[in-house]
C-alpha cells in the first residue's frame, strides 16, 4: 500500500513539473506578449520624461503626446487616464488654461466611461482650477463642489478638504466672507488632524482674511496666529513652503493695522522688505512696499514717506505688468490723495477702474466705484455702474451659496449619522457617574446665579415688554388706519359708483389701483427669513424701492457678519429700514438714497441719508411710522437719531449694541 502511494505521488509530481515548464515555455516564448511588454515599458519611459520638471518644455510636450498615442493604440484606458491628467497640467503651464480645459473634458469623459471615481474627481477639480484662472468663478465653484462630493463619498478626506479650500477662496474673491469662513471651517473638519499642512495653512489663512474683512480683527489675529504657529514646526514649514511665510506675515501686518496697532504693523513690513526672498520676487516686494506706504499714511496722513513708497510700488508693478497689483496701488494712491489733491485722487481711481473692469472681478469693481462715487457724487453714470456691479456680485454670491447649500446639508446628515454611531459606542463604553456629579454641580451654580440676578432681569424684561408692546400696538394701529383710510374709503366709493352705473369703464381701473394698494400694505408687513438667506431678503427688500428711478447706494453691507447678529436685531433692522424706505418713497421726492453699514466696538451702526425735500422736527414727531421705528430700536437697547431740515434731505443714524 505504501509502495503504491509513493509511486502515485511520484507520478503526480512529474505531471505537475511538466505542466509548469510548459506554461513557462509558452509565456516566455510568446512573441506577442513580449512585444506588448516592451511597448508598455517604453510608454513608462515617455511618462517619466514628461513628468520631469527639469526637462525642456518641447521635450515634455512631445513625450506626453507619444505616451497618449501609445495608450490609444494599446487600448489601455488606465494609462491613458494617467497621461491625460498630466497633459492637462502641462498645457496649463506651457499653453493656456483654455487648452488645459479641453483635455480635462476628455479626461472626465473617459473616466466616466470607465466608472473611475478617482479620475472623475481629478478631472472635475482640474476644470474648477482652470475656470478660476479664467475668472469664471461660478463655473469653477460648481466643478469644485462636484469634485468635493466625489472625494467625500470615496472617504478621501485630503482631497475633499482641498476642494473646500478652493471653494472658500472663490467666495473670498467674491467678497462673500461669511460664506467663505463657513466653507473653510467645513474644510478643516476633513484635514485638521492630518499632516496636510499646506491645505490646513490655506484654510487658516482664508478664515483670517474673512474675519479681517468682516471688521473682526481680534478673531482674524487668532486664525493668523494659528498659521504662523503651524510654521514653527520644521516639517510643517517644509510642506507649506518657506516662500509663503511673507504672505502670512503681510496678512498679520494688515490685521494689526485694522486694530490701529500701526507701530507693530510697520515693523513687520519693514522687516519683510529686507528679506532676500521678498527682494528677489519683485511683485511681492511691490505689494509689501505699497502696504507699508498705506499704513504709514493711516498712522500719519501728513508723513513725508507714504507718497514716495506708494509711487515706487506703482512703478514696479507697471514694469512687471501686474494687473491686480496696479489696481491695489491705484486704490492706495486714491485714498492718499483724496484730501490732498482731488485731481490726482480721481486720476488714480479711474486708473484702478480701467485696470480691473474687464476681468469680471465685481468685488474689486465695487471697491473702486465706491471711491469714485465718493469723489464725484453727482456722476449718475458711476452710480449706475456701482448698482449694476453690486447686483451682479449679489447674484454670483447667491448662486454659489445655492450650489453648496444642498452639499452642506448632505455633509451635516453624514456627520450626524457618524456622531450618532459614536455616541452609542460611547454610551456602551462609558458609564461613569463623574459626569452626572459635574452636571449637578453646574446646575447648582446656575441656580445660585439665577437667584441673584432674577429680580434685576425681571425688572428689565418688564421694561422691554412695555416698549415692545408699544411698538406692536403702533404697528397694528398703523395697519388698521391704512386699511380704513386707504382701502375702506376706496371700496366704499367703488360700491357707490357701481350702484349708480354698473357699466362705468373707470370701475375696472380703480379696482386695479385698490388691489395695488392692498399688495403694498401686504408687502410692508410680510414675513421674512432670519437665517442664512437673511442678507439676500434684506437686500431684495431695499432694491424693491428703487423701481421708480431712485438710485440706491449700499456701502459696507457685505462686511457685516449677519450670522453673528441676534434674530431680534435682524427683525428690527429689517422693519426699521423698511419704514425709512417707505417714508422716503411716499414723502421725500428723493432721487438718491445712501445706506452705510458698519460694525465696530460691538455696535451695529446704520447711516441713512437721501437728497429729498426733508422735514422739520415737528413733521418727524407727527409721523406715526417714524415714532414706531424709535420704539422698535429702544426695545433692543439701541438709539435712533433723526437729522432733517426742509429742503436739505433726510438723515438718520441707527446704533444697536450686538453683544
């Protein structure tokens, strides 16, 4: 039996040996397989040459074309996808963003055919990048958003964070700083605990810029400190790139200037001008020099250095043909000359306008048109340009928010699902009574605090309720009077007219007029959202009053961080401005209205002015609507000051503490 088994195994071993030798012989001696293998090796050589930055432009483009031709002949889509991605990158570098976009579309189509999600995400990101280079902000934002969703679903947190950083930067370019810091904060959720320091620093930097633009330099300084703190780590500094350190320091100088800490700001900029890397990069040197001249001017408008610095920076930027740098220099010079030489101020303002007007940068257009209309308030043409740019910018911001809003909703649902899973795991693992004891101690402390402050708060609440009741009562009284005086009388007259002559042709026209009055009353007292869409709703309400040839200029509206404003304050601001605009439309005969928003020292300030007929102090006191606005403002501890004379227009200043 044993002998039989041994013989069988020996025979089986011989058979297996012969089989493998046969297979090896077939593979190594198959001429077609050998030829294909050599062609693939050749393709990899082409790709390596095209990828090498040290090679010349012509050589890189020639070899990537050879690579793509080879992948098409061999019908190897995985290699072709890889080649198309590199080809788009090289075209952007050596040809133009338009050429790069063409190949990115080809890459996207092939990736979709192969259902390759990684390359779909890559192609969409590239389309976002090249559209942004062409100032197609809305298209770029849409492609970045699609790319983000692909990477999010692939659980590729690094590329998801990179997409959100790119989207946040577009919102900064559009001046939508509230939305930008929200998007950037979302991006940090994906990368903050990773070693992707370049993306992290970019998100920190974007948030710092947004807070500074929203006139919150304290928070801007905090986020800028996060960036600079990150670069204290040698590994992080290497990944981010030492060349970006002057950018972050320049931002710090601007933040300090916003806080009026001019000496600290100037010291940073002066040290940067001595940095070898800054001196070599002329465009950056000009940027820092121009900022230094501007901040020295802010510190002392009569200093002798500012003009020299600003003009030198302008000259460098002219030599370098730096369009956006020229815009910034001319803006600084406009501000410098405004109270010194009106002719030069106007010249540089218009130079800034002409340098930027064809780039579709509506945020920059608004900045320069604000200066131009201030220097020449009688120019209706410039006011119209301001209005058109403002409306286009608001529309772009609205559309980008509409693109990201559903995506963000999906993100929140996913985060909630993950949080729920983590919560359940935590409940199983942690049954510790220390938390309960801490809660009990906290509640006890709160109880004592409530006890001591309850009487005082009760008194204050009673006072506020009285004021709010007065405001509500006056509003209801006004509506009742409108219904009685404006609608009731009209309807009664129509009834009498109908009884006298049912076929009177004027009845239809009068009915239409009565309907329009009813619609206006409804519009003045309609409900509105106080959430994320509040800025759009408030802006739409204001724009509704410009339909009869009235010019409306709004300054600083987008600098207000409306997300941080209390709901009650939002409602009050909406109703008070609505009352002022209604009063203007009905009584002032104004052709130009100006609203200026600012938020400093935790106080929201709104200045209203028009060029109407004005009114006396007695007229102001006699108008129920204006008295009602005073009650509304008093109810939230604010102040409302009217300034008006007959024939000199109407002005009002609203101040509301928002802390």
